C-alpha cells in the first residue's frame, strides 16, 4: 500500500499485490489515529481480501476508536511497548498484545554483555 503524508494529510491508495480471496496482513510501525490502517484495510476489502489482520509494533491510539470499531479487521496485533491506556477497556478485546520483554532482554544482553 503506498502512502504519502503532507501536513498531516495522508493520501495514496495503490494496493500492490493480489489479495483477492486471500488473507491480508497489514503491518505498520505504529498506530496513532488508525487512519492509515483503516485506509489499507478498506483497500484490501475492496480488492476482495477474504480476511484482514493488522499488526504494529506500537499502539498509541491518539485518535478516535474508529479502527477498533471497524469490522474490517479480524484481529489487531501489537507489542506491549505502549499499554493501550487511551482506549476504553471494552475495546481491548479486539487487540492481541504480545509481550516483548524476553525478546528485548535477549537483544540487550547480546549487545551489552555483562
């Protein structure tokens, strides 16, 4: 999915690849307002994706709750780098939050051995 951002306005929408009848997994570095993932999810849906999942390293959720209210996504997967404290508790059920503690500890131990 191509994306261009200028003065906080996101444009673009060309979907690269074939998703018709397939499971689409949309990966982004972070979810702020969720607008980018919604646009990508809508593009995959229009292109005939059978199921759509989203994944991001960080979930900031600084905007509304449209992303989590959207029926487009089967699940949204995040790491626990930023707890979803901005979201109402009833919306947490749409999230799969992965524990990153062990992975980060391993990387730090490899980089900075005692």
